[in-house]
C-alpha cells in the first residue's frame, strides 16, 4: 500500500474550498422576488452552515431526504451544500411535473421537509394534502414575503429560520459513499425512478466536469447554468463552479430570451449550459432584435441532440463555440463531449469535416467507459457505421435505482443507456436515437434525429420532430412534424424535396404536418411519446 492520506471526497469540501480560496468571487441570482441578488462564495458558505444548523433544529436526521421545488438561485445553492454537506439528502423536484407526480415523488422519497420558491406556493398547497408524512414546508423568502394565510399547517420562513441559527458549524466527516442527492428520471412511461448520488461520485464528476474538454471551468469564467438545478443537478455546474472559483450566475425563473440576454450582458457571462430548446429561444430573440453577445464564448448543449443548424448559427453568427454533450440522470450526467483534438487541427481538416466531428455526441470523459453492443450483447466495432445499444460504466454511473436494491440494473457491470449509437475509430460516439424513438421500417432502423436535423437546417423551420407511425407494409414509416418560424411559409413538397441527396431515399418522411407547437416535457425536451400517442392512428398518404 502507498503512504498517502485517505481523505473522503465530500461535497462540503467544495464550498469550503471556494469560501477559503475564492471567497470574494460572486454568485449572482435573478430572484423570483423580481430583483437581482449578489453575494460571494464566502457568504454562501456561511449561510449553508446556518442552514445545516436549521436542519439540526428541525430534527432532520442524517440520511433523511429534504425536497426542493426551486429555480436556479442562491438559496437553492445553499440547500445543495447545507443539506448534502451535513449528511442529509437533497431531493430536487421538478416543479413542472403534475401535482400527482410531485406527490408521488415526495411520498416515495419520504421527504421530511419541502423548501420551495414562493411562486410555487399554490402548487405546494395542492400537493400537501396528499403527503401527510411531510413535516413542514419552508418558503424560500424573507418574512415580508410570507403569505398572510395559507392552507399549509406548518409553513416556515427560510430567512427567519436562518436568522435564528449561528454560522458556526463543523461539516461532518462523512463516508464518501454516503448518499448526497436524489434526482428522479423524467419517467416518460410508468413512475419515475430515483437515482441516488453519493458524495464521492459527485466530487469526481465535478472534477471531470471542470476539465477543459468538458465545461472548461476556471476562476476566470462566468458560468450560467440555464439547465435547471432540478435537472440532474444542473449538470454538475453548482459543484464545478465553486470547485474552480468560477463566478456563478443563476437565472431564476426567467428563461425567456430577453431576460437571459439581459443577464448574459449585465454579468458578462462567458459560458452557459442548457438543452437545445432553450438556445433556440434565445437565438431567435437575439436574431430578431439584431443583438450581439459581448462576452459569451462557449456553451455546452445536451439533454437532447443539438441540431447542427443551431450549432452552426451560434458559431458563425455569434462566435460561440458549442460543445455537444451527452449524458443522463443515471450518469450524473456527464458522459461524453465533442471537442477537436490537436491531431484534427494538424490535419488541417476542412471546416465542414471539423463540423461533422463536433456534431457527434463525442468522446468519453475520463471516468466513463462506453461500448456498443448488438441484441445478444456482443460488442460491435468502433467504425462509425455499426449501430448498437450504448452501454456505459464509470465512477458516477448509477448501480441501481433508488429503492430497487435487489434489481440488478446492470448488464455484466455495464449500464444500458437505452440509446442507440455508433462509435468511430477515434472514439467519437454519435447517438442515432433513443431506442424507443427509432423508426423501424421494413426491418431496418431509421434514426429520427437525422431526419429532424435536416428539417431544422431549412431556413423556414423553427422546430421539428420525427416519429414512426404504424404502416401496414413497412411496420412503421416516418412522419415529420414541423413548426415554422413566425411569418415563414413552406409547402409539404418543398420540405420533402429538401431531403433529396441528404439521406437514403427510403428514409425520407412519408408525410409532413405543419403544427403550431410541439409538446415539450418538464426538462425542456420534445415529448416523442406524447406525439406517438397523438398520431398513432395517423393515415399516411397512399395507405388504404
Ligand atoms: P435525462 O436523464 O432526462 O437527462 O435523459 C437522458 C437521455 O437524453 C439520454 O439517454 C439520451 O436519450 C438523451 N440525450 C442526452 N443528451 C443527448 C445528446 N447530446 N444527444 C442526443 N440525445 C441526448
């Protein structure tokens, strides 16, 4: 054995480090109260310590769960550290879910308290009668914003709770394998399943997320997670930013183009992260208003395939480097990112060839291992052609779902992602589809992402989704649903003609429907299953 110290990897140590070494660096939040709040990592650490004392006073034991229903903001960040750092488990609930789902999750997780942004008071009042085991509800505001009356029995005020506690608190030396946070998968079918992260996995993930080919976080960056703190811990940014000293800008509930742009400029944001739909909104706004970003240089886009047209627009019109990232709730989420290597630059690849590499979901970050397999589990070659089920394993990949201790979620130690992918000889992975979204036509697979990406490249198209609809001869055929840009006109034949020469002819959608909007789920992704349900009886042209 070697002779080095054995120190547990603990979440509390990240904020402690930030307070000591980047104490004056800022955390700026747009609050639901309407104003912009700013303080420092030193302030955040002090208040997280007070919060740990609050939890002690409320009688929340180590390992017990504390839920949040909150946007990205400094109080939510204090909960990330105060709850996990003190040995409790933070359960970040998605407020966009239905009341019944939220009640189910609160009961399933046996949450003791719910900390919520004041805009969610009506939601919490609707949920509470279904959750008798919850001991109390804490509104994230000061006394002046507390409601004069509420149907909640035990409604407490966050700032008053904090004020009553001392700052002095010694973070416990926990086991690094102890549970730290809980996040449920989007759960498009059946009940959502919980992924229970550990301190160790979270700290290692934060290290990896900070790397140059991932989020490239440093004390010189100003980072804005548009991705919500209830969507896989905002992809690790609330940990990677204090770990590196990056200034953190938290946009609260205002995700519209105008509000985001204002914050980007006001706070000189250099780096941001979010799902494609968010960037489509922001880019439409800046294009319409003919605005420029003065400091925004880099973004990571993931959660769903990033349309190459969006990547191209961000890069060519605004000089923003887009890093395409892939991950899942079960993988903390960082799995792969797409960036070029010196070798690609030395080869003096044409910009189009570079772009093709960047459009892929990318290479595994250290800590993640991946492979693709056929239906029998046989490993497929890394030739960029063979498509198979993507399996991963690594330091921050889930072992089994929360409260499914006896279900082996793994295949010989690998986690089956449910994604279908190719991997090229350089190790760049490309997602063809979610296995449930693949269109099965005549025994062959058509990747819906490819069809959507082509449609999105048409200048008249704002958003596109492609689904398989039943076909008597071919089993399924692609149906393309298109939302046009405001004022744009496009005929079905023109849309279909746009596919010519870009894909095999038999991949061309059988029909195009122009719709006003597409259903967007709680994490900002297009709900393909809802579309499939709506169009399962759709009569394709030429089908009797
Ligand atoms: P969630 O756990 O809700 O974040 O969903 C994870 C799933 O989102 C993955 O299994 C993929 O199907 C999809 N996903 C995430 N990132 C990407 C990406 N860059 N490209 C395509 N699909 C993605």
